[in-house]
């Protein structure tokens, strides 16, 4: 996205799945983008506070949470700040694991897993996707309940995910492209956050961890994987 804006400040750009367009200086504000770019963000930052809540619901014995994040992007800093803010009210101690590379992630998670009652929160970043298989494998190896921001982590054996509906992003982007082609300026189209978040639970993983998923949480789930 940054490369596109360096290439042009006149050709309209519609983005999707961007974590922090204001912090990344892609737009001036969410309500009034002010330039040639607009689109859809992955989440409102308040979503970050839901991750420790959901993890605590499904794994009430967790008292320590390692937060995997990319500290080199605004979203990595902002998400961790929100998680830190809500953690005390949930009786949680949180620490950051910076996703520098595979070796660092493996070493940090291994060290974290030495002490009991630990869990993982995986925040949104390209590095989380790059190291998806490693992160899920570490959670399984050390029996760490973990929450992720997208369902494809759960498809690969992760415990639970809570995040935006990706199809909604693409549909919204297509609508914006249509409106721009009909004459609307990107600067007049506000950047939008998702209004629908999906909760996905992997019952097979929960059973392997010895967890009983509360009926209330099951009832709220958009999808339950049990195979």
C-alpha cells in the first residue's frame, strides 16, 4: 500500500485488510481520508480487547498471556496497548513476543511455556501469516491455549479465532470501486471498519487441551470445527 501511494497521489486507490491506515499515513483520518486512497480496515482497535476476554472464557485457568506481535508496525503497538489495558481486569499478566523471525518466535514461546497457566494471543500482522504453521505447532507442542485473528489458524489446529469477515471487506471494496468509477472521489468515501466479526472454535483442539467449551461461548460461535 505504501509503495502504491509513493507511485501516485492522483490515481484512486481502494484498499482492504489494512490494519492502521491513519497510523501508516495512508489517509488523514478515517472519516475524511483527504487524498486518493480509501477503503476498509481489518478491525477497530477495541477488537484487541476481546481477544483476552474470549481466551479467558474458553481457558479460565490461563493467568499469563504471551502476545505475538510485529512491533515495527503501528498496529502491533496499538493492539498490544489495548490488550495490556484490559488484562488486569481479567486477572492476566501479559508480555510481548516480537515476531522478528522464526528462531526468535520459537525461542520466546519455548521460554514462556516453562511456567504454568500460559496462553497465546496472536495479533494481526503479515509476520503472523508468514509463521502461521510454526505458531500453531508451538501452541500444540506446549499445550498453550491460543486465540487468533483469522479462522485459517483454527483450520490448521488452532483453538479459537475472533476476527473480521474477509468477504465483507472485498464486497465493500468492490462497491467503493463502482462508486469511484461513477464519479465519487476517494476523499469523500470514509474508511470503514468491519461491523461483523466471526468467532470460530476448534473442538478437537479444545479436547486435546482438556478444555470444556462453555455452552454460552458455543452458542455465540459462527462456526465450530470438530474433525
